[in-house]
């Protein structure tokens, strides 16, 4: 059987893995952005107790590998009576890891907002929520875009680690096929192409978005 025939036969399985990779990445990235934004705002406004909790979370998350986090969720949680399926563990793990990276990205942007603007907002009686909504977030988000874009690419690539808990995403699909049919070259080629189809267009889009945001913020 030729290499092309082997690749053709594997495409339906890779298609399922491709779709699952996109779906898990999407949920993980959205959740990471939400968690990261909340943690960053708590730290920026120095909310008592909660800002300290957010800081501890960021340190733990950033300093432990996703592999260890997934093992803990998938194998340790059932010991305490919490049984989670593999896909849910993957999503939670990606959000747990990504939230800390997104928080640091937002921190860099929010710290770039001029303190005089924040003080002016306080002087005219804006609450913390109003300051976050009208002053800090709009400008800080613009400054955060490069870091957020890099984190999005990073998180999509991290989904390849999901194979350790048998989630049938792209990498797991390739490894399973290699284990069954011993045709590494063909299946690894499809795997590389699959990630390239996701990451290259996304990288281009994020680069264009970054330039557009930067031009809108500093071009005038």
C-alpha cells in the first residue's frame, strides 16, 4: 500500500482529532482569558484577600507543568470523589494553565495605563468597576494584545499533551495510528500539516490584529 493510500485512509480519524483539537482549544482559550482578566483586575486594584489568592494561583499555575496538572485532575481527583472525564480534565487543565499566562499578559497592559488617568477617574468619583470598564480595560487591553496573541498560540500547541489522558485529539490520533500500523512518516506528516492548518493562519490573523490595534492606539 502506497504512502498516499495510507494517508487517505487515516484522514477521517485525523479530521475528528482536528475538530476536537479546535473545540478544546477554543474553550480553553476563552476560559483562560476570562480567568486571566479577573485575576489581573484583582491584582491591579489590590482587592484585599482576593488579590493575594490570585497571586498564589498564578505562581502555582505558571510553575507546574500542564502534564502534572492533567495527571492530578484525571488520576488524583477521583481519590477525593470527583470523577471527571478526560475532555473536561483537558479543558480545566488548559484554563488553569492559560489563566495565569493571560493574567500576566493583562498585567503588562494594565500597568501601561497612565496613572494620571486612573487618578483623574478617582477624582471625579468613578468606582473601581467604572475605572476598570472605562479607563483601565480599554487601554490596557490594547497594550496586552501581543502577549495575549502569543499565549493563544502557546495554548493551542499545549493541547498535544492531552494525549497522556487519552483524549483523541491530533497528537493522540497520530500516536495511536503509529502504534497500530507502524507507519510513522505518513502519520507524522499528517499531524504536522494538521497543526500547520490551525496555527499558521491564526498566527497571521493575530499578527494583523496586533498591527491594527497598535496603529489604532498609537497611529494618531
